[in-house]
C-alpha cells in the first residue's frame, strides 16, 4: 500500500522509491503501450530546466516495450525518474495510483504520447511561487500528422467573464495543461479521476477551477498534444462518447452540492451546449446513433437549461458553429450532413 503521510520511502509490491520531500514539482505520467511515442515524451522531461523535479512513471500493464523504455530513463537518472508497475486499470486509475506518492509542493500530469517545452515547468513554478497561484494554465499545440492542420489552443479563454475562474471554466478542461498546488489532491481523498470513463478530466478540472483562489496563465504553446487515431478527440462513433451525459450530470450535482451552481450558471450552461450539442453532434452525426443521441441531448438541455440558446457565450463561437447549435435538429440534418461529412 502507499506510504503514510510522514514517510519518505514509498512502497508497494510494484513500486519502491524515495519520495521527493524536497522536490518542487512532481509529474505523473501514465504509460500504456506507447513504445513509439514514449522516448519523445521522456526526453522532453529529461530536458526540463526546472530544478527539484520528480517524474513518477506508472506502467499501467503495458504489453509492448514501454516498460523497458521507461526503465532506461530510471537507470539514466534515478534522482528524477521513478517507475511503478501495476495491472491495467486505465488512465484515471494510473493517475490515482501515483497521487498518494506525491510529496512535492506542486503536481501535474502528462500523457505519455505528448511532450513539453524545456522551460515549461520552470516558468510555471516561477509564476506560481511569485503570484501564490493554486493552478497554472498553459497553451496547447495540437499536433497532427498533417503539418497544415496543427494549431495552438489558448489555455485560458480570451472571452469576457467576471472572474478568472469563469474564464478558466470556458477554457480547455484537460488535466495535463495545468500545474496544481499538490494539496488540492493530496489533502482531499475525493479529488480523484473517475475510473473507466472517457471525459475523465472534466469532473476534476471543473471542481478545481471553480474553487481555486488564484489561477495563473502562461501564454505560448508549452505542451504538444499528439492527435492520434482512436483517441476521444478523433472518435466519431464509439459508444463511450455517450458517457458525456453521466460526466456532465456528476458535474452539475457537485456544483449544486457546493451551492455554486447559480454562481456559475452561465458557464455550466455553455459547457453543456458545447459538449452535448456541438462536439457531440459533430461526432454522432456520422453514426447510426445520431437520432438517439440528439433526443437525449435535447432532453438534458431542455430540462436543465431551457434557455441555453440565449447563452451570451455562444456569440464567441464561429458563425458556422453558432448556426449549427441553433438550427441543427433531426428534421434539418439534410442541410448539415454534406457539410459535416466533408470535415
């Protein structure tokens, strides 16, 4: 089992290393069958300019050479890299597995097929120390095989909002483009990623962003996200896409429990419109479950946010997306199908 709060030696049957009592930042990297991409990810961590950086590699039951590759980095720099082996449990389970081992002031996550700029963590630490931030957001470069499709997504929305917490909720809700004050996770045993579900980042990041007292932001692409076939971002018909209904319901329940659902009403309403009616329909429009998905999303929107089409954040979307959101239905799909299928 993981070590206790005051122990420096972390141990379970598959993981033994000195916890970084004096480390500034811990990077948790779940690993599963990524032998083709893992060296680039770990090279980018080895090249970091930040001092007192610790990397916990969690081999989540890989069946390829990923574990061997990870071990090479541990052998090369055992002060920075630490490797744990566990049975396959999925991305969330691997992250959750490593969190109890964290002893550093700050914590972040990195997917094992992505990579980061050499100065990223140093800049994040400097900003968080100087401004006493709870969370620091960073820009993302989306990396496709086709160089012409690559683009940078801002880590913090430029849309007008009353507070930075609201702006952050309108931004990409990934766990891995953020550095966190570790105690947000280590002092709250409930702050863990939901198991065996897609969209696992949304419930955690929305809770943390809404409750953070101070949020920092680094401009410029610090993280390179590799768009791979089979990922949630690339999928159009996987039935697991429908798990978004459960994830958003859980998010609503949490905000209501905390009594902040009205404070963040417009942001929650927009997130539902964005994920259910925009991203969701763009994906399901190509599947045989399109009508079923549309009816369920329509039911959720009408019951939870009946006036969602008047949400003031929608005006920030492209004209094409605004038209799609307001006018797409099963009755009008014949207008939109040719456009979507050319994407």
